[in-house]
């Protein structure tokens, strides 16, 4: 769970003031992220909460005909949720404020199908928002565009209803870090349990640009999620991983919520024109909502650890769902499992064996290693090759042999994602450079790429950038031995 640190230590690195001249910085290669998108990716891991009538009816997708009285948690404690999330090292949580069944976890003034008419009465959205503020993590909302309860669904009247509810959530609960627009319902949306079909065209019916405008006006720092962003994108599966080749771009005019070629989103579009990094969502259990018969099917620490390396370690973020149970709590098994997972990751990435190594590069910009003023008074350092150089070597020498089986690489993404292909090599005792045996392709890097490989022992290592969209900009290299 390392933060986005800028710790690339390379020989000849002089004082920061030597690089304060912005004229040495490479030009950005578009698309580039907004400052909000950079900050979002730094979060790396955060939680999802699915909770509602489905929880009490033992189902995944409700029909919208469950009585409001079915929602009645006996011990709901949003602080227990947030405390678990904090102990797991996660930086935020997104709540299904309204799922496809249309039931609202806040007392919306636009419908009677909400907590206000349940035996529970309390505003769950408020309680979670307050708990997030208390414990210092980010709060996000999921508001399903599909609504099986509302009789007006499929008409223009429903769109007004949906926008009104979106404004409620954007104005009544403080800062929101992410808003989820789910792409569910491709025209087979059963309504009210009556098996009535309401055909809609997802690409036009919801008028997503107008909905995004509401978010941008009321929560300008919020990241907007959908299949095609515009803030971040679905990764194209619900298994929680991105492909090893993963561009933070999509073709903005082509991808929309419900995009039929969603498998492409596992790698992004190398020729994309819009920055839209991937969010890798999955549940800690087989289902998104709580089912007692899944109490013994919680993902193992090994499974969760592998997903971290294939999400955050593949230039994405990790969004892990916790199905809150009928009491209104995260189940003890889920809680223990995720805390143990966090301890595993912290242990595996705690000892950077390259921290005191000597770094040299075969090409460096004329004034050395550039720095960029981030606008808030801070400086972030990175190595950059000369303009026009798209292949470069970075050699790493340790004072004595070290055994590694994991290397972390990071690009300076405010200037764009650049690297298209790289290899990692080590020098044998005979002085020969040999590529590491890696089980996946070494192509893109992006915000963070964590490469696991069969362990090798050496005192000299080399990162060879074989191809890039423009001069490479690398700001962090770390090495680990994971036992």
C-alpha cells in the first residue's frame, strides 16, 4: 500500500534547486490526467459496500417489489465498517445508496421507497458519511441509473427523478470522492416484479453528459466512474484484475456505459484520446450482497494478495466489496481476512532492497533529473531521458548481492503514460546481462507496475526501456524479496 512516492535515487542527483527550472521538463504527451485523477490513483485501494433489501431477501438483483419493511438491520454500525476499512489500509468507501431495486438508503424526498418508510428509519448514507469524516477516509456514492421500482422508468419523467436524487446525494453529505454510474440494464429490465420489459438505449436514455455535469458542478473533485469514465473506467470484469498491458486511455467518443466490447477495458486503448485509468472491482465473497451460505467462501489472503498485484500492480486501483450482513455489520470472517491481507502486503513491500543502490542511466536530460512544481508548493522528482529518446537503460548497482523476486516501477504520470515495452535484467557472475523470467508481458508501466518473477541474486540489475511514446519519465524503482 505504498503511497505515490517519488524516491528514484540515481547517481548524480543534485540538490532539488538545481532542477527548479521548468524549461528542462519534458513536454506532456497527451492524454494526461487531471490533478484529481492523479490524487484518485494515489488512493490505490478502497472499499465498496453493497447493502439493501437484497441483504434481507437473500438475493443479488431485487425486482423492486420488496416492501420497505424488509429493510431492518438490528445492529447497524457504520463506524464498524469504516474501522475495518481503515485497518485494511484502504483510503475510502463507496456505498450503494440505491441499487437496481430502487430502494434508497437515505430519506429521499422524491420517493417513499426508502429507509424513511422502513422500520429502521435512519439515514444510512448520513451515518456512513459521518463515520468517514470521523476516521479520515473518503466517501463515495453509487446511484444505480436502472430502477426496477419506479413506474416512470423508461420515460423522461424518470430521468428528472434520477437527476433530482443525484443532486440530493451531491449536496447533503459533504465531499464525495467518487460517483458510480453502473451500466446495468441492456433493455431487459424487469420492473416491479411484474416481468414488464422497459426497453431503453443506455447510450442515450440517461443523458450521461448532463448527469456528469451535475456532479462536476456540485462535487468538482469527484471522480466519475462508468465503463468509459470520464474520471475512471470499469476494468471490464468483476474479478478484480487488469491485464498486465494496461493503458490509462480509452477512445472517449467510443466507450459508454454498457459498452459491448467491455473486454477491451482490461487493457485500455493504446490509441485512446482520453485519460481514464482502470478501477478493478470485485467482492470479497462470490456475491455482492450478503448470503449466509457464503460465510465459508470468503476470498483467502493469498487470493486477495494476488489481486492487489494484478490491480494496483497493473496500473489500476483496487475496489473491494464487503457485503454487509443482516445485522448491519461487516462479517467477522471478512474483517479478519482483509486485515490479514493488509498485513501481508505491508510485510511484503516493507523492505526496499534497492533503497541504497546506485542508479545510472545511459541518457539523461542536459540538466539532469527534472522536477515539476505541482502547484501546491511541493516538488516531485523524476528521471527523464532526452527529447526524442524512446529507448533507454537504467542500471542499478547494490553494494552487495541482493535476492529479489519483485520490482516496482512508476512513471511520472502528470506528463502522460509513455512506456510501451521494457525488460528487467540481472548481471551474472560472468558479467553477462540476462533477462528475468517473468510470467507476464512487460509492456506498460503507468502509475505503478509491480513485476513478480522467479527469484534471482545479483548486485547489478538493469531496467531496459525498449519502446516509449516519448522520452521516458520514471520516478520510482523499488525491489523486494517476497517470501
